[in-house]
C-alpha cells in the first residue's frame, strides 16, 4: 500500500509549512528511467522498510537496506546510476530547503528552552551531518508505521494525528542523528553457503527451516541475518534468486519457458509468469522476444 501527502492535501500540514511531502511507497515493479540522479531542491529523509538499494548521494554510491535512514541535503545529486528504483518499500519526508540562521545548534533544547517546536531547527541539525546513511534506525521506522496505520484507517481526527506523528518523527530523527554522530558499521552476514545450496537446486520446495539448517542457524536468527544482509525476508530472497536465474536463462538460452519455470522452482508456467511480471514488470515472453537488457 502506498500514499502521498502534500500540503495541499491535508490542511493541518499548513501549520508546518516546512514539511513539503510525506509518503510511503511500495515498489513492486522495475520501471526504467524512473529514478535517475538529479539535483535535490529540498531536504529529503528516507527510511527503508524493505529491500536493498544502490543509491548515489553526492559523488558517492551507497548500499542501503532495511532499517537505514538516508538524508539528502539541498543541492546534492541523488538517485540511482542504474536509472530505476529497486524493489522494496520506502518511506520519505521532504522539508523546504531554507535554514534559519537565527537558530544556533543546541540552544533551544540543551539550554532547556520550552519554546515552540521548530522544523527550522531540525533542518539545521540535518545540515550538519557528515555521513548521509544511519543504520538501525528502527525507532524512526516505528513512527512511519504509525503514520501509515492512521492514514489508511482514517478514524476520527486522523488528519491531526498524522501531523502530530510527522512532528514526532522529526524529533526522533534529530535525536537519532545527535546520538549517532559517527557512521555505524553495517552487520555483514556471509550467505555464500546458503546461495550455493539454493543455486544447486532452485527447483526444490525450500522451507524457512530447511534454509536455516543449511547455514547452521535457528530460524529466528537466520531470518534476521538474511534480512540484514539482503533487505528481504528469506523466502522473498529465494524468489529474487529464482527470478534472477530465470532472467539469465530467458536471455541466454533457448530453453522453453515452461522448462525454465520448473527449473527455477515454479510449479507451473502460469505461476511463473504471474510472479515474474510482479517482480520485473515484464512477462517472460516479453523478455525473450524483445531481448530487453534488464539489470535486476
């Protein structure tokens, strides 16, 4: 489920004229030329719910996965050198580009001031960051989840509650930045053993417990480590491996589509075609006939 909130759509957001946009988007298909690198005009804050992304921020490329916050400053190049947004779920909030020079970092909160909340102060904190990716920011993710629930349920006073949560989100974000002034090292999980087992028999009807057993971990620990390493749950990761292998076979062999489906673990050509299009945006027949050069 996806939604977009802009100031014109929710009048209560006008109280916070620095908040330009609030959105949660689940990308289920690759759309080429949809996420090319451009210069940002505003502050952008992204939280990764699910997926693994390779994004350009400024002159550098970053590998970003679930639980990460990405902060892009006005004037920075941002996008993907691949030209498209990878599959996954991303939350974002955009703030107007101006920073109020009358605010000095720390003077309002650290000196105990009880003055009105200021988005301008948050933006000044954002402008001081030296590393654009913050890992393991699950507290921020929980606020985004509350916003999503409120907006989709639309119970009484939901619009006021969404705005309250947007402010809470920015406060939690500022606190997170101040606590994590140095970049956090990502937890690396070597899944070569798992990959070798899966590729050896993609047609096998793998269960979570069987995959965990291959790596010598319990199911809970295994699921966490795979999510940290890939951005996907183990079963979704397996589907991605199957789709990726099917893409290679469609482009480089003359195998029948039904044979490719069975070889990569799909129980029928219909099941294969439906899942393949959901994940890539194309049918297997379109890939084969047009020989589209996809990077998945």
